[in-house]
């Protein structure tokens, strides 16, 4: 005898079955070799469940670099792609390995963009913050040459984001100076300092604007970099003239900062661009102009043009 099931009831049963599948949970206990508990992690099918994710959690919570972590289940070494929900016992032993010598070859791998070799060197493990004679780290080497995948791997393995070279230039500053916008996007996402100036007081945004790298400047403006920060010569991103920073701010919906462009050279051309941006901003906020914030932003932009 067949039972007629309505489409609504069938969809409801499907959602319930999916919800039931996502409710599989297990609590993982991570201990030192001495038996002392390091932490406990809640494993779910929809959340962290692999060994790599557990290492990233320990790096964030316990400040232990991923490259130095090794998991043991009894006498078996747990690899990064191991599903921890499939383990018979919900307890792992954490072994922290010291960095090995010969980390200088990691600088060469990062400079050339060899992703597989960089990953192998970090798993040995080698120190991700090793420097050369000029103070440049593997992250700096990869960022200055646009190897964004290597940059992302080094950030995941706990490399220091704001380490500077002898010229006090960071990896983000070097990437913005050379226009590697993919590297800029990765470093801004992981939380690198966007306003850390070099030896001459130039910020990453000033380097990008001075060299005319529009996409890198757009990403830095979207990440709330300081557009008024000046170098030792008194130049700011608004006054260098390489990139229309005021137009970028209007495109990103920050018209209040655009009024600072009055002090920049080329006032007439910037005003004409801002008039077009005002029309676009007015059309986008036509439905929400009743709110106080939208009215204030529109008033500042109208006062400028």
C-alpha cells in the first residue's frame, strides 16, 4: 500500500534528516605528554573536525604555532587530514617539537614561490620567522614577489605578520608598494597592521598611492587604513596624486573622509569626480535617507561639492 506524501511534508522530513546528521558531536580532550589537560574542543560534523582545524584552534587559543604541533593517538601519529570524529577514543596527546636548523632554505623557497617546498619545510618544522642579513622573513619574501598562496600558508602556520626588515618595512608595506593586491587582501584579512610606517614614515597606503596601484589602495581603504597619515616629508595618500583616494572613499561608502581631498592637488578634477560619486551615493541611499547616519553622510558630501 503506497502512502501519498505531500511535497511540503517531504521537504520537512529532508530538513529534519539533514539537521539530525549535523548534530553528531564529540568532545576532544588534548593533553600534554605528562597527562595534564591542554584544552578541550567540541567537534561537530558542521564545525571543526579535522586535525588541521584543531591545530589552528590551539594556535589561536594557546599561542602554539601549527608547525610545532604533533598529535599522537596512542603510538600513532595523526596527520592534518585525519577526521577526529572517527577516532575510537576522544583524547589526543600534544607533542611540541623544537624548530630544526637550516631554516635559511625556507627563505629561498618562499622567494621563489615553491608552495609544496614551503609546506614541507614548515612541517619539519623550520622557523617561519627566520631572517636574512637584511631582516627579511619568508613572509616578506613571498609578499614582495606576489606569491599570495605562500603568504596564506605562512599566515596559517603562525608567521609574525608585522615583522619588519632593517628599513622597518613590513610584508604588507612591500606588497602594497609593488601592487600585489592579492597579497594585500590576504594580509588585511588575517589582521596585519595597515598603518605601520617604514623608516621614512610612509604607510602601505601611501606606497600604493604613490606607485599608482589602484586595486591595492582600494583594499587598504576598505580595511580602514589611515588616509591622512603623513611621511617625514609631509606627504599623505590624499596629496601624493598617484591614486584618487577621495574617489575610492566615495565608492566604498565613506563620503565623510572625502572632504579631506580639498587639501590635495587637482582640486577641480577631484570635485568633478565627487559630483558623480554624489549622484551614485544619492541613488543608492534614496530608500534609507530617512535614517540619521545616511542624512549626515549625504550632507557632508553635498557640502564639499
